C-alpha cells in the first residue's frame, strides 16, 4: 500500500468506516427483528392460551418442532420460549406500549412483508428493541414495574452498559436511589444542570464491595474506596473522572485536604466529595462549601460549570439536612451510604497475618 497515493489511503479509511457502520446497522437490524419475533411469539402464546389449549407439554413440543426446522438458529429452548411469553406479558401490561406495539404488529401481520419491514425499521428507534436479548432477560425478570424496566433499558442504551454492569446497577437498585439525595441544586444551579445533577447523585450509595470491621474509621473507609476506585466509579455512575484523593487546597495560610475530587464529564464541572462515617452535621456542609469555593477559585476554568459538592454520610436527618442546605450558597447534595459486607472484629483478629501465611507456605 506504500506505493499508492494519499488519496487512496484516505478513501480506504473512509471505506473501512462505512463498512463498520454498516455492520453495526446490520447487527441492530438483526437484533430488532429477533426481538420482534420473540415479542410476536410471546403474544401468540398468551392471546391464544396455547398452554391451556394444548397441554402442559406445549413448550417441549414447540421447542422440539422449531429446533428440528431451524437447527442452526438459537433461542428455541424450552426456557427461552417461556421467556418470550414473559417478555410480552411484562411490557404488554403498559397501555402505551401495548397500543404502540401490539396493534401495529397485528396490522403488519395481516398485510404483507413490505409493511412488516416498515414496522421493523420504525421500531429500530424504539428503546425496547435497541438492547440485546440477554440484557432484556436481566431487566424484565428482576424489575417490578414497566417504568423501572424502561429506566434500565434507556440507561443501557445511553451508557453502553455491558450485561455485567447492568446487573450491578439493578442489584444496587439504581432506579430507586438515583435522584433521591437532598440537594439545594434547584436554588443554585441553572435548570438544565440542576436536573442532570439531581439525576446523577444517588441516595443511598451501596458500598457492598468493601470489607471493613464494624468499628471502621473514616480513613479506613476512604482507603477502601480508593482501593476499589473502579467499582466506586461504577457506583457513582456515568461520566465521573477520578482526579485524586486527599487533594491539597490552600485556603489563606492553611492547607487543607479534599477527600475525593472528580470531574463530571456530563455536567462539565468538578465534583468535591467528602466522606463522613457519622451522622450528618450542619458543619460538614459548611466545610464542604468552603472546599467548593476553593476549587472554583483555583481549578475551575472559564468553560467549566460551577463546582458541586457531594457529602456522603453514614446516616442523616432529612429535616436537618434541608435546613442546613437552605443557608449554604454552594450547590451541595447529601446522601447516605450502606455497607452490606462487614467483617466482624472477632473474625478480623482471628485471621492469620501475611507473615504467618508466608511462614506456613515455606514450611509446606
């Protein structure tokens, strides 16, 4: 290729890009048509009451017949066929989805393949048909309502979550925790930034990846979070870029330290995070406001939005938090954290030390 002119090289780059885009579009179309097939199959099984009409072995027989006819096609196991029925029944309970999908697919089915193809192309833009089937299985089998399920569907599309990341967020109950923190964002931030900031900040945060003693100290919690910074970023959510821990800021003649500093790429602003292992106190918010002001003066650039603060406490009195934030002139959110995996103190003392483990290994 070295002998070819630059025009050819640029054309080849553009051609490769087009091919990749066509592959992505083809994958999306295949996924959409597969999900439409599963939806249609689940609808037929439900509406025609096939189990009741043809007996308890209906799914076994259907699986056997379809696998025989389409030996190279996956998705016709007994388990997956029952999931097709659940997929339809779960989302069809929502009137809007039922009206939008069930009726139009019924109309398409009664006409011809051209109409069906138009329906497929239209529903490629529907969030329900833009994520893989494996993601759907995690969502509709674990969510209690259609609204909760659609929340995770849209988040998956927006953030490009893998199935593992999606599972982590469902288990952490992101739907019920996101946007629940007490803040003063409405008063101090523009509406667009305030809405996004409230959506990003959760309450509570679930630090279930930490193993601490019951009498852990603030420094121990902070160190554990830093040791698990990748998981902590997942818990925080999309767009948090880690800037450092115990970040020094000089205020007057004193040098202070910020527990954690992030940059939020969606909000285009710095986020100062303070961790407290005790119940919320009003002075915590005042101290955090001081740090926010320092970051605005010392780090914030002209194109950055105002710095926001997040105070994560062990517990909080919501009324005290509300009153405290009313007199603070910096945007702050206050959340709690939960630890679901604590290591009891007597277990910790019973564990062998590193030196003891190494000694035993040498003697074996």
